[in-house]
C-alpha cells in the first residue's frame, strides 16, 4: 500500500506513534518498542484514506450517471420571457404604426 501512495497522499499520513517501554535498573536499562501497534495504526490510516478516495470516486460516478452534474436551468425565467414576447411584439407594432403615420 505504501508504494501506491502519491506524494500528496504521503503528506496526509499523520504521525505514527511508536510505544517505547523502558524497564530494568539504572545500571542495566532495557528498551523495547511495540512496532506491531505502530504498523496497525499506519495500516488503519492508509485504509481510511483509500476508503475516502473510493467513496468520493463512487459519488462522482453515480452523480454522472444520474445526471446530477448538469447545469441547472431556471425554468421560470424562460416562461416569463415567453409571456412578455407577445406583449413586446404588440407594443413594437403599435409604435411602428405611429412612426409611419
């Protein structure tokens, strides 16, 4: 999964905490790390990122299939213009008659 990440995706990966356990005495300290938990956290982050990518891609594809990406048209504006056109043409006709006389 790490090899498939783009640079922008890599920057989205949050800090990965690594637990360090210190035990023993001051003269002989023992340090151990829990890399299993760190790798589990990283895998969960990568899975969440991939899940979000796929969900967004699926929403875009579904929206395209349903036609949600079309530009909405204002039907009321078209209706108002068609109502005014006959009135305008009558007024223009009257004004032309007055100008000709």
